[in-house]
C-alpha cells in the first residue's frame, strides 16, 4: 500500500457537469404537459370509453325531460289515459336506469384512468428522485419536494381527468339544450342566453383569483409542513436550546399565513357561489316573465314552460364546470412546470453507455470484485473552492487504509469520490484496475458499503434496519452483525429486542446506538469494500475500542477505508494517510508517523492527553 508524494500544482477547476446547479435544469419535452402526455398509451382505452359514455348519458337525460314535457301536456289536454301514463312512467324509469349506468361508466372509466395516470406519474417521480444524489436536490427543501409529489400531481390529475370529463359533458349538453330550446321557443331561448352569458362571465372572472389563491394555499401548506417536519425531526435540538416558544411562534405565523390564503380562497368561492345562485335566479325570472307571457298567449304549453325550467338546471352544472376547469388549468400548468423542473434535473452520477457489459473494457455485471483501489492525481473543487490537490494512493485488495486530518481537510470529499457519490474526473479513481466511472452503479454500490458520518435509520424495526441490504437475512446472522458492532447487549435490553420499532431517523436511539446500528447494517451487506467515514464519533473511547476489536475479525480479507479524526480508530489500518488542506502531508504506519513528529504525532499526543484527563 503506497501513497505517492504530492506534486504542487493548481487544483483542477470544478466542472459544470460534475456540479449540477439549478441553472443546469433543462425542460423535458416541448410542452408543459409533455411528461403527462407520455402516459396516454396506458390510459387511452378507459379514457376514450369514458368519453363515449357521455353522449348516451346526455341524450337519455334529454329524452327523459322531453317525456316529462309530453306527459304534462298530455295530462292537461286530457288525451292521456292511465295505461299511457304508466307506460311513460316506465319509460322514464328505464331511461333513468340506463342513464345512470352510462354516467357510472363515464366516471368509472375517466376517474379510474386519471388515478392510473396519477400512480404512474408519482411512481416515475419517485424513481427519478432515487437516481439523484443529495447535492442534486440541494436547492429544494423536503417540504417542497413533498408538495410537488402530492399536490402538484393531484392538480394535473384533476385537469386531465375530472376537468376534461365535465367539460366534454358541457360540450355535449349545452348544444343539445340550446337547440331544443330554440326549436320550442326561439325568443325565450334567446332571452335565456343572457343568464348563461352572465354565468360564464362570473366563472371566468373567478377562475384566475381562485387559481392564484389555491396555489398560494398549497405553497403555504408546504411551508407549514416543512416547519413541522424539521421541528419534530430536530426535537432534541429544540429542547436542548429551549426554543419551544420560538418554534411555536414560527409555526403559528405559518399557520396564520395558511389560514389567510384559505380564507381568501373561501371568500372567492363563496362570492362565486352566491353570484351563480343570483344568475340562476335571474334565469328563473326570465323564464317566469317571458315564458309565463308566452304561456298566457298560448304560444307554448305548460310542458314547454316546465321544460325550459328543467333545461336551465340541466345546463347549469356543465357551464359551471367550464369555469372550474379554467381555474384548474392555471393551477395544473403551474404544477406541471414545477414537476418538469424536478424531472429535468439530470443525475450527476449515472451509468455510462456500455458500463453494464463486458465490451470496451467495462466490467461484466457478474464480475467478482477484489477490492483494489487506486487514486491517480485526483484534484477536486466544490463550486470553485479547492478541496483536494493531486491526491495519489493505492489500497491493495484486503488491506485497510486509514485517513485522518483536521476538520475540513478533505476526508469526506475523498470518500465521496472514492465511492462515486460524486463523479470523479476520468481516470482518477480505479477499482480493480478499472475506472469507477465504467462500473455499473448497481454493482459498484453492492461492492462498496459506506457508514457515513450522518447516520440515517428508517422508521422500522432494528432488525429491518440491520438487514436493509438483504431483507432475507436470518436472525442469527443479524445478531452476529450486531455483536460485531457492540450493539447486541443494548438491543436485548429493549422491550421487543430486535423487533423494537425506531422513530423517524432512529430518534429513539442515542447517537452512539445509531452509529452502531449503521455499522451492523454495513457488515450485514457483506461488501468486498467497507468504508467507515468517521462513524465512531458518538461513542466513548471504551466502546470504540470494543467495536474496533469486533471489526478486526470482520475486516479480515476485506478492503477497508477507515476515516477518523481520532487516532485510536486508526489502529485497524495497515497504512495511514494524513490530509491537510486537501493534500497528503504524511503517510505511513502508526509508529512511523508518531516518530516523525508531524501533524499525526501532534493529533496523537493531544488525544492521549485528553484520554488521560478523562480517565482522571
């Protein structure tokens, strides 16, 4: 195991393709609903069937109204007997049953298709998010991502599902109603256009403010959810600094903002509803005035008079739906654009063409990983800020490399590049003699297990967290991994043992217990390469030594990288590299580095004195 001496030179500038930023986001497709239309083949058949149900449902609705009109005129004229009345009543009943079936089919097919669309859209969004690295989404908050995943997709679904259904129904119902009314009484039908026009103006005027305040309510709900999520996840910090009152005040302010948006929205909707009711009453007044006048002059029958009244109610909802769709359209456009922004974020780390085959020098998917790591002239910068300078080192398969240095010396950056959490420059990092960029990501992730500084546990049992990589592990193997991480005794002390459920991010465990769970999880994955990135920082020195003793057996024959600012954790290492300001400043065995009297010796002496003080 060697680390070549660094050659002074300027760090390589950060590359735009290596460092994705919001400006690197590109639009998907040509139209705002391009992503949505991609699901059309999957929902085309039920969607078309649902639209086809609208015509018979509307025609049967009109037929039922005409039958009622005929029956009323027949009864008043005295030319209809009991048998004919029963016949027409049976016809109305039959039409109602068939019409009900058609309307059921319309809602079943179209609403069902919109739900299929929603499921596929949300699944694709989730799958896309899984391809991204954490820094790819650093400009988005968790609440914002959740808002896009839930409310924005729901807005698009409502537009492409129910909104289309009701507007298609309006396109059928309104012409049928107007033609029927003009055939019966052109003057009264022309007069009816006035309330219809007034209704259209009301819904048109209300559409934009309704959309604006609906969008504002969703945005403020996302902010409210973010505040709640962050405070509950960080409840220990909140209590440690006694900031409950401040957190409550912030949540109250967000709550008032959310309330204001909803009150504005309710006010607009209430005003719209009242206006629609007034327009409807005006329409009834028109029917009563002109229709009553024509009825007195015997220009229309009582059946025609009642038919106009029923036509008004029949055509009212589709016309309202048109205005509702206008508001939904603006909201769905905003939602689709926000979703496109997420879909347009390209993963900063992804499989290269040909990486899944053995052609062109790339590893075969089933090629065994020996674990030899090599770094050649690696330089790196974050957003123009140099982090690593000309790093070169080799870790033979089955050996343990220790990396230490002051905070900010570049340890975690080096780990991120070695494990391809960030895409390294071409040819600078190799695994088993091949550029890590040429390895299939899935195979590379299985070959290298990382225990990070920031331990994350899932809200499930301890057993499930340890067996995360292989959920078919038997309990005895899980116990063995927990024993190696010096966590088995703690687990046995829990009421439900290995079935103990953890809170969000493992909040029910202490920091040291979370780190030991993460170590057991990495060991259970049984990778050829294991990276421990300062994962013993939350345990005391006695527990640390016990864990290190347990790890020695587990690391036998396995390539390992132990990153720590504590010298004691590097006792596992065959070779130690000391970083400072992104450069390798020292390297060698523990005893050799102590004798050199450099940075490593200073760290060792300082920590030895601290341990003596603690022991005293």
